[in-house]
């Protein structure tokens, strides 16, 4: 079996540190490793499932006789944890995955606290807590169990830069070359669902024999990409009004909602406004403004031909359109088309 982590193992480079003061290592989802108790926290369920699966696969590789059991903390039966952790006749290692700890019963809470006082040998207990105050006493005790526990923090990937890095990592781990433009297209197409983004990456990794390019992504996911809000925004910002209107109508006909389309415009125009008139390299500006270098380069390219007054006019039009598509106007589609007109003319109307 893999050696248990030492009490002084510390946190690896790149680890995530949650807000609670803790003496146990705080690791990112892709740094999971064996420990008698593995606390998996955070709202990003996909990453939590991925981390738990990676731990299972690692333990299974170390010892194929691994026994895997699942427990629901909200419908817990008294004595269940102790029974599953008890040594078997053949002394197989055990992995016990406990779900819904944020909704745990009082019985589970009491027995889990007792278990932490003396974890079973060759047993790995994974506790999944999605957030909230329920079970705080248990979390506090785990986080103070130096040498016994680790915490895997699965924070939600909200920023496009985080999703871009995630997708890039998928290809890097697989040893598959991918162009930055292909990654940007993928992230734009699947920005709302991390599981779908991961699945798209894996399909491209599996099916593509050579480097994955934007053309490859369009061939596989052209329909999804074409209806994406950022396609509409990109065309309008580049001054291609007709293309933007066509993409908008296609997106709406495919069931897209006007609100995220306006949000896409707002995201890009806001980045452009932050970088307007600023000088410096993409790496330097990325660090200064909390962006990825490719976002800086894209915004700098988009800003060519724009004026300060034009940006201000577009920001005002965005605010008005946002109000209209959220119930303040009678015709959200007309409001979007008008916004496209303003932006495609760089606010110089």
C-alpha cells in the first residue's frame, strides 16, 4: 500500500488554502493522495468527484483487493462506519466514501467524531462536504488532525482563466498538443458546464491524432460554438454587424437566453475598458489586472480603432440593454440588435 503522509508533509506548491486556519495540508483537487481521512470540500462537485475517483484508482492500483464502500451521511445507519472500517478476514485495505456530510444526521456526526479519535488501519475515509455550517464541529476536528488527515479544496472555477487553465491541463496530462485558440474556443463553448468542458477535452484527446486546433474544435463542436454568446460579441466588436446579427438569430433560435448574451458583451467590453490606454507587455498587464495573457492580447487587438468616447457610449448602451432584457423593456431581441449596432460601430453613432 502507499505510505501514509507524514505529520510534517506540508502543503505542496500550488495548493489551495481555505479560510479556516488548519494544521493539515490543504491541497488542490489534482493533488489528492492517500491519508487515513480525506476531507473533500467546496462547491465544485465535478472536481470533487474527479479527486475522489483519482484516489480510488490510485489505491486500486496499489492493491487490487481494495474494498470500496459508499455511505450517505444524511441517511446514516447507526454503526455503519465502524462496521465498514472493521478488519475483514483477508485484511483487504478499505476505502469508505461518505457523501452529503453537509446534511449529516446527528448519529453520523457523533460516530464520525468518535472514529477520528482512532482511525482504523489500512482504511481511507473520504468525507465529501459541499458547504454550509452543518457538521462544522466535525470539519474543525478533521482540520486539527495533523498527521491523520488532509483536505482537498474544490473551489468553483468561476473565471475564464481558471477554466482555460483546467482545459490546458487536461491536454497537458494526456500529452496532446493544443493551440491557444482551440482552448479559447472550447472554453467559450462550454463555459457554463465544467463536466461538459472536460468531456469535450477528452473526446478531442481521444479522437485527434495530431495537434488540436481551432479548426478541429469547430469540426467537432461547430454547432455549439456557433450559438455561443461570445461568437456574437466577437463579431460585433470586430465591426462585423451582419455576422453578429446572424449569429444572434441563430443563437436565439437554438434556445439561447438574451441575458447571458448581454453578459458576454459586458465581459469583453469591461476588459477592453480596463486596458484602454494602458501600455505594457501581456504578461505584465495580465498580472496587474488579474487576467490571462491571452485575454490581454485579445483585448488589445479588439481595441484597435476604438476611442474613449466610443467605449463610454457602449458601456451606457450595455447598461440599458441589460435592464431591457431583464424585464425593463418590451422587446429584448430588439434591444440586443440595437446593442450590436452600437458596438459594431464602436460607439460612434
